[in-house]
C-alpha cells in the first residue's frame, strides 16, 4: 500500500500533469507483478509507511509524513514504495535533490515500476537535467515497450533536450498504441512547433481538441502555438481553459503568468503565482516566478519588493541549494536591483557550476560574472569636491 493505493494525488508538474492516484497498480509491461527477489516487507515498516500516507493527507501534515516515511525506510530499506512516496513528497515541497535521491533508490530496487520511472524523470526535468531525464526513460521504454505513460513523457524529455526527430518518432509510437491520444498529439504538435513548423503544430492541436475538447494538455499546446504566432490574448485564453479543465495542474497558471509578465502586467502575473502557491505552498517554480515579478515591481523608493523577492529565493534554495532557476534569479536580483555585485557573483558562480552545458542562461550568467569582476577592479569614486 502506498500514496497511490490510498488515492493521494501528488502532482509534481510537467505536461503529463504529474503523479495521480493509480490504485497501486504497475502500469508497465506486466501489471500487478511483484518485484522479484525481495524478501517480504517488514510489517513495522509498512505500518510506518501507512501512517505517513495518512499524515500527508492532513493539513500541514507533510513534515510528519516525511519523518514517518524516513522511519519506514530505516526499518526496511527495500520498501521501494516508501522511497517512492518520500520522493514524491520531497518533490512536492521543492526539495528536488532529495527527491531524485529517493526515486533513484526506488528505481534500483524496483526497476520495472513505471510510476517510479516517470516520477524520477519529472524531477530531473524540474532540475533542468533534461538529457538525464531522457536517457533514463530511454532505458525504461526499451525494457518495457508497452509503457505508454513513460514513453509519452520520454517524448517530452527528448523535446526538452532538443532531440526533436527522435521525439516525433516516439510520439508516433505512442499514437500507434493509443490512436488519437490527445496528450501524444499535443506533444507531437510541440515537437513540430519547436522545428518551426507552425501549420503542422496547429493542425495537430486541432486534432487533439477535436478528439477531446476537455484535454488540458491540448489546450496548453494550443496556448504555446498561439504564443509562437504572437497572439498573446489567444494564448492566455487557452492556458485559462487548460487550468479550468485540470485545476490540480499548475503548469497552465505558470504559462498564464508568463504571458502577463511578457506583457508587463506584473501585478496580474503576481496574482497567478499567488494562486498557485495557495494550492501548492511549496511550488518552487511559482516562488521563483513570483520573485521575478516582485523584483520587476520594485524600485529605489520601494525596496520592500526586492526584500520579498530575496526571501522567496532563499526559501527555494534552502530546500534545494542547487536549484539553477533560483540561483540565476538571485544573482540577477542582487546585481541589477540591489546593487550587490560581489554577492551576485557567488550565485552566478554556483549557477554555472550546476546548470547543464546547454542551459539557455549560461551566456547571460557569464556576462554578469564578467561585469561583476570589472566592477570589483574599478577604483572607488573620488570624494565629493575632488581630491585635495
């Protein structure tokens, strides 16, 4: 029994909308088959795990749930579902490094479990480790060709890592197994969009929505196509529709906030980020986004916004010191807005150490590092009135 078996839905983001309750049933090639070679689970460990599941359902019960799941693992290190549950809870609270550690351990114990493979890939995506996410899922779908959920996410990770032709090939493979699947069609649309083939992307989105007008992934894809076509109003409406169809998914609200930010409507974007945090209090992406729009609303006469932004980024980094989004944004905040280049340099240095080699903000971080070094070497200004 696990969080899944007890029906606790813990979304951790992405186009596939994260983990939802699945009845504890393995969704790979051999559903329901127990992991071979493991001794029977320790009853006390199972009891601790069930207590952790129940605690996670309670208001403000997640810290206690985490402690109970850790106790279960200490008693029985082979209880992979406790590791999976703990990894999902860590991801929910933004502790992505700890989440990846537990999910990797769960996968080592139960390599056939599709839920674990998907959760691990989702966490790696959130950490910006797109190639690692794709490589891990590639191994899984080779071993379990019928694992459609894993293959669908594999398409996403391939697209994230720029392997577009391979992504298209695997999206078509999903559609062979599930003709008309709106999520696969939406992913295929986004692959064509990334190749600059907007007409093909538009047709695929229409096909997805014709098949299922309530598909949140299809509405999100429609929003991204509209953005590429420069129609921010249509994009916002599509993201809004996606959020209505799947209120648990925060991705659409993040996209809505991005559209508003692009339009300079920072106060409205702030509302969207705060709406996300009202239902997912530890959503790291929302906290980083909120910090950015607070930063944009501050000025020399209103530095409180800068302080609020800094506190949010510190909270993210407290949970995951290697969160590259927070590291970069903290550097920008300190350098551009709070005029503290020496401190900013520390964060940019950490960002460059942690960010993947193909991260789109590496060049900008390098530029900031160079500027910070120049400022440090510059002579201090002469006193008012000139030197005597």
